[in-house]
C-alpha cells in the first residue's frame, strides 16, 4: 500500500519522515506497519547509543557527553550489532560446491510413499503362532516340615511336555517384537 497523504490519517512527524525516506528510495508499495517497525528500530538504536555514550563519559570521569563519547558508542554498536554480508564471489563459490552434488533420483513409483508396514500404524504388529504350546501344568502346594514346596502335577496322558520350548517361543516372539520397534 502506498502511503497517501490525502487518504491516510495524520501521522506524527517522525512517521512522515520515515515514509518520505522510503519514497525517496523508490519504495512505493509497503505495509503501514513497516513505518512503525522502522520507528521502533530507530528509537531503540538511538537510546542504546546514548546509554552507551553515558557509560563511556562516566568512565572518563566527565559530567557531560562529548562527540567522542557518541562516536565511540556508535562504533561499538556498528561492530557489535551489524555485520557485513559475505562477498558475492564467496557465496557463488559455496553455491557451486553445493550444486556439484547431484540430487537423488526420483523413484518410478507413483502415489503416496509410505514407510514399510512394520513402521505404519495400519501395519500388523503381532504374529500368531501356528502351533500353540500346551497350557502350563498346574502347581500343587504341599506342606511338609514347615516348608512350602511346589510340585508339578503330571498330566494323565503319555505326552511329555517341557517348559523349554514355550520359553523359547516366548523369547522368539519378544525378540521379534523388539525388532519391530528398533528403527
């Protein structure tokens, strides 16, 4: 938006000066908030320079500010706050080095590219063991000589079962689940 003096409400003197500076530099289309930002920056910068110059004058045991104190404060602000951009040749050299590395090829797949099923929320995160292990044997407690002992009750069939395969299956299943969550 160009700042028109006919349509715009009356502005403070400093705001009019900033808008005239913008117009003199060829800036015709700008947001009115830019003027406020530039006024804020100018106020902060000048107040910081004056505070620094007061500190320098106090350090030199002077009662009044000198031009030397203000120049020293400005020089300190320039060295501290503002930096010069790198030379254009340096930036071009960096760009050439970066552009030497080719971009990765685009895969021939079309559509949405999702990670593998084990990393997706819709993927199956469990497995069914086809031959389920037999149920564990019930424990029977007997009290003899004030000690509590647990003995296994043998099933009445001729099938001998052990707990070793069940633990191995469980360990295998836990290992598979742990692998699913390792990225």
